[in-house]
C-alpha cells in the first residue's frame, strides 16, 4: 500500500534529520548524492533543499560553492517594525530617478548583519513630484521615514505589510552572496500619509538562512 506521506515531505523530514546530525558549517551532500541515498528524484530533493534553505537550516553558496549546514547561532532576528522604519543596519545605499519621465525615485539598501554578512535587499519607490530634490537632499545615514517626516512634514498612517516568498534573481543573488532562484522571504508594504495618499511602495527580500522575522502583538482583551 503506498505511503500517505508525499515524497517531498518525506524528503524534507529525512534531510532535516541529516542536517541536525552534521556540525555547523560542514558541507552538505549534493543533490545527486542525496537522490541516490534516499532513492528519490533530484527534483524532489531540490524542492526539499529549497525549504531547508528558506528555514535557515542550510546555506547555499554562490556560483560553484556547495551547500553547508547553517550555524545554529548565526541567524539574526529582525522585527517587521524595524524593517518598515528602516532601522536595520545597512552598508550600501543607492538612489536614482526611474521611469520614462523620471516620475519615481528609487532608493535601495543592502542590509547587513552584525558580522557584516548581507542578509537582505530593501527597495523603495517614492513619487518624485512630491519629494522634489530628494536625491540631492537625502542623507543615506538617516532612516527614510525619519527623513521624510523631518524634511517633507510627512505624517504616516498605519502600515500593513504582507509576507510572501520569492526566488532570488541573478542580481539579488549577487548582492546577497547566494545562488539565483534561491527561495527568499519577501516583506512588502505601501505606506500612506494620514490623508490616505501613498508615500512609498517598498519590498524587502531576506535570506531565510540568515534572518528570522519577528513581530510584536500587544496583549489585552479581544
């Protein structure tokens, strides 16, 4: 009688057990070796490996570098609030006008952990007509929301981010030192002012093997 457990879930469970028994930073077997070991297709193995990378149990190197077991202590916790408010450490900031009529300003940050490893890429778009001279005036050392409040008198309404998963594009993979098509967490949001007018549209791609998202839920009666 065939097993009621899909092969993909069985593969993920067995690979998790294997990863738990290997020291931090040690090489993980290749897809071909795992397929032979478990008697499963490489497609099934690859899907299970993608999940373990997203969960932060494995780290995929860029280019020809192999997969290794992630350090149990290296994952950084990031709050949704800190991401939205641009309070996560970053080392690289770039901004430019985009669009056929330069109607948007694109601001991009590479987010870093305390050990200077890249952990995510944040990208924001602002209406250029509303924020004239932004590119010339913006101080990259200042959190974006604080700058907009202080220099453009923006009063923000509540923001409601949503979380999905995405595959790393070649450019994102290069910036974050991982492989193209690696599954990543994605947090996106549209910020509005108190009049309901959109202020910024942002998204953040995060390496799941280096970050955990956290959020605060106030206590009290429902």
